[in-house]
C-alpha cells in the first residue's frame, strides 16, 4: 500500500502537516560494521500513519536500524523502501530523525533551534521563527521561545528537539529513545505529551526504545527484537495506544498482561 | 576588584624588588649592576614620559603593522582551516607544510623578505602574519574537527547541505577555539613586528629599540618594550571581550553525550 500524493523528492516539504505519512517497508535487512553483524534478516512494515514501536535489549541494532531507514547509512543487505523509494537520498528526503540526545545548538534560542530545518533550506530567520511559533503554542512551550537550551529542563529540551524534527516536515518520524535520558516522572509526562502530539496520525512513526511499557503505551504495534544481530521475535498489537490518562492505561489488566507477554518474549529471544 | 588584586600585587612586588636592586648601592655593587645595563623602573618611567612623543609616533606605526598583519593572518588562517577541514586530501597534503611554516626561524628569513618586498609595510605584514597564522589555523581546524559527529548527521536529516552544516554548526562550534588561537597570535604578533622592523625599517618601536641599543639608551629600550607589551595586552584584552560577547557558551563535549 503506497500512500497518496506525497511531495516529490526534489521539493522537500516545508509544511509541518504532511498528511497521512508514508509507508515504510523493510525486507530482509542486514547490516554489519566490518565483521560485526548488527542486524540480520529483519523484515518490517509500517503503514502510512501507523506508529510502530521497536523494542529490544541494548546492542540489538535499534539505533543503527533508524539510521538505515533515515538514509544516513546504506544497508549491507536487504532493502528499505520509504513511500516505495529504496534510495538513500529518497529516504533522507522523507524521514525526520530524532536522535537519543537532544543535540540542541547551545548558541541558538529554543525557537531558532526548532526552526533549524527551514533555516537550513534557505528560509529567513523571521520565516523560520514564524513556522516554529505556532508549534511552541501548541506543544506547551509558549513563553520559552527566546530561552537558550542551557536554561531549559531536560524534558523541555527534548520537546524542542521534537519540534525541530516535526518542522523538518517529513512524512516519517524516526524517534530513537527520545526520553531515555529523563527521570521517571518527567518521562511519564513526556510520554503523555508525545501521545497527544502523535494523536493526529499525520505521520508514520518508528519509535525505538528499550522500555516495553513506553512502546505499548505509545504505539499501535510493537515489534520485539533479539539481541545482536537484531531480528524480530514477536509482534504485539497495543490494546489502547496513546489514550489519556497514562496512569489508567498502564494499570489496565489487559495492558499489564501484554507487558508481561512482551517481557517473556524478549527473554525467550535473548536465550 | 578582588580579581585584579593578585596580578597587581605580583607586578608591584617585582617592580619594587627591581627598583631596590638597581637603586640600593650595596646590592647594585654586589651584583655589579650598571645603570646603563639595568635601568631602574623609575628610570624607565622617566624615559616613558621624556620620550612620550617619540614613543607614541613609533607605537602608531608598529600598532598599524600589528593590527594589519594580525587581520591578514586571521582571514588567511580561517580560510585555510576551512579548506583543510572540507578536504581530507588537502588536509593530509598540507598539514605537514603548515607545521613546517611554524618551524621557520622568522628572524632568519626576515632580511630576505625585505629584499623581496622592499622597505615598506609589506615585509612586516608578511612576517607578523607568518607568526600569527599557525596558532589561528591550527586552533580553528581543531575546533572544526572536534564538532560532535552526530550534529552534522542530524543536520543532514534536516535537509542541510555541506555549506549549511559548515555555517550553522561547524563554524559556530569552532568559534571558541578560534578565539584561543587568536589570543595567542595577538600576543606573539608584536614579536613578529620587532623582527620585521629589525630587518629593515626607519620607524616603529622595533626600529627605535635597535637605535636606542646602539646609543646605549637602555631606559629607552625598556620604555619601548613596555609600550610593545601594552599593545599586545590591549589586543589580548579586546579579543577576550569579543570572545565573551560572541562565544559565551561553554565549549567542549556535551555532558549528556553518552558512548554509543
């Protein structure tokens, strides 16, 4: 299933509303750094607008997988098609990648950090800020536009980094453990925040995490991976993705049972 | 106020001891200090006042040489660092030459430069730029190369081309390093100016020092050296001020950075 009339590669979109996302298709993917096999025989499909979680132990190649999908790396085997395009340049044009660390530039204000994508494409500073401003309003960062990253809390920095990724205006979002560096309480708050941000279903999302609960709460579907070389062991559908309040969702017996099943599957995979 | 106290106290103590050694006959005789060899600080101060017009005129000439030579080195150094940063081949090819340029004893080639470029401003600028070029280039290049490797990759996913990565990420990241190099360069630039003027000049503080040495006007020599140091310190101070305004963020690796 290919998604609708997405923007052509030559014209990177500048809008932050890319519509229904684009399908991501991974077939027989293998990747090795020299002799070190990181991923072996990974297949995965994410439909347009679907939120798919990838959960696995450390070192199962999750970050590498996202870099491959993003077009930053070329796989040593298999194929990745984003919106049907298998080329690295095509993937780079369609995927926005949010790395583990926020990577905010310390010399720019929050709003200039968020508007880095339009700015890099040649938009004026004023136009980049105008593009970012409504998102600050919408995502609870109003009033912090002129703050420097050093003045923001960890959760806020992560939100600014997320807005920067959104403003790249790509149909596919690749999120690499976006909240791994946060404390438990902030993390729960940020998961709820992201749930709202993803609720509109405008984008296809691949979310990598080692937190089963986070994945089951945020994603429509969760794929569990084996340790290196990473390959899928099981796939679970989430019962009630992104519903509020989070505390009620994660305490639901069906959710708890599913989490236990996921952990058991991960353990089987690790053996 | 308190920040200034220790250096002022050290300088005052050094001047006081020097004054005592040069003035007090007992010590002066024991150490065989002759006034024409070691003028007392008060003699130097007197020469500073007495020769103020002479010193000011020559300081103006040397100051111009230093500022222009430094500016030349700054432009060339940044440009060279960027070029070497963008091309692995050029970096591997030219880095040894860059280091070799710093091993050249400037005082040895200065007279040759005068033959090539004449008696005027030219050879002085080249010599000062030669002295300043190395610290600026090497520090800027280090700055460009020490950028968090994840940043350019993130920029690529935001549709930034090579030029945008350089402009938005790498050059700002390198700015604190550039200032470190420029501050070193500013201080050594006056030494370059003296070498340049020694090789052929009819004005400037270096020229004044040479003439005063011939006339055994040691107090004037020291007074000229004092003015030279003041020029260097003023440039250093100006750069520090600029650095605090332009490169105020803390350089170095991000504390949240984790090994992958």
